[in-house]
């Protein structure tokens, strides 16, 4: 539904700006690239060029394959976080112990200012910060103000600071202010699916490969001081309807959408085959993007026409936030690549 709405809007905008037979050039960042691919598969004759920034959708993969890959990327990103800030290993464990005690022993989850619950699982969602270029430092800085009073070894006597609780809400407020993300995020990966998404990310997290490594309580019980708690990423889960105050009224809707089978394909793969030969495309691809898997983006680029037509700038210089971090350089490079004025790599 998201993507189809974008297509209709894009057609209306193109017609208004370029006329009935005019062509439009589009830039798609992240999910915007997904929408652009769908538009390209239906209206390629109406496009002049396409620029993707961390948004070449994994159109040849199913939802389970996608989340398997992104959880693996998150494990790498967690390792880098703790390598840079090893002192946060104990700090995170202390917060986890405190939240667990409140939920299980006190039977009273930590309340956030707007009425939501800061549970262990919600706290681990802060891992979505690690997908940005400054995310490792930002998460470290957020954790720095966690404790109002901290008595080591006695998490029950500790108090999480009001500033910390407000900071978490601010970092996660997009889930509540834009609830459609929670409701329909997984549907953007359901191209020609015969079943609903059924909270795929939640299912993948229970698989043997991830069940233990993302188990915060298991990490907490370890005697090894170097064992750390892994944060999750930008995935959505069914339990968010309990922990996020403003999502609670939408739980039934979310359950219905998770089971829904979408009867229209998001992408026409046949129409996209070699389409970049007539609509030049260039794309920034983050080498270890935790939101859009690099190897899947490379497969999509190959489908569009390969490196001679869908030109890739694959780099570990940027994370998913590359366009925001250095917009002028990113855009200039992509324009030059599409116009055959620059080759990356040289």
C-alpha cells in the first residue's frame, strides 16, 4: 500500500511538472529506493534517470532471507560498538539487570514519561541507532546519562535518570508518531508472497543461529566479563503493541495486517530486467548496511542491467545515513556516474 501510493503520487507529480509525455528523474533514499524500483517496473518510459542511496531493494529475496542477513549485520555492528566502548559492556548489563528485576521481581516494568514500558526487549531496540554513521557514538552518549544513582551489584536500588528515559523515548518516537511503520514495515518485503509476513523478524530471532546470541539474559548470566548484550536493529515485533503506549490501540490492526496476503506484486521483475539500459541508474551502497543488505542490492543491480548500466558505488565510508552525512558529495558522485563522467571504482 505504501509503495502503490507513492507510484500514484509520483505519476501525478510527473504529469504536473513534465507534462503528459515528460520524463522525471527520481532520487530514492532507503525505502524511497524501494518505491522508485516499483515505479520503474511499471513506468520506465516515464523516467529519465534513477539515483539510489542505500535503497536498492532486495527484490529477489524473501522476508526471511532478508532478516537473516540483517541480524548477521547487526552482530558485526554490535561487535564494533563494544570494541570502541568496552566500558559499555557492564553499563548495558547493569541496565538490563535493572529492567529485568522491575519486570519479574517487582512485577512493575519501568514506566516511560509518555506511558510506555521500558522493557529489556524495548531497550535492545536502541540498536537501530547503530545503522547511522554516527550511531556508535550516539548510543554511547545516550548510555552515559543512564543512572541517577547507581549502586554496583544492586540494580534494584538503582534509579534510571529522567533524562535517560526521555532520550530513549525521543530516539524511538518515530514508532509512535508514525505508527504505520510498525503496522506495515514487513509488508514492503512481501513481493509475490503466498502468506502474510507473520512477524518474520520475530520468527527469525528464535532460530538457532540467533536465539542465544541475542538473548540478553544469557549474556547477563555469563561469568565472562567480555560477554556483551547484542542490540537488535530496525526490525518490528508484535510485542511493540504492549510496550509502546500509542501503539496499544492498534494491536488488532497489526495482527490482521501481519496475516494479510497482498494480491499485487510490488515489483515486476520481468519489466525490471535490463531496465537500466534505457533508464540510467547509479546507486550508493553501504558495504555493511544493517538496513538494506549489500549483497542483495548487488543482485538487484545485476537484474537491472549490471555494472555497465546500473552503476554501483559500494563503500565502507558510509553507513545507511550516507546521504544525510555528506549530501553534496553523494549526489555529485551519483550524477557523474549516471552521466558517464565518473567511474567508481576508478
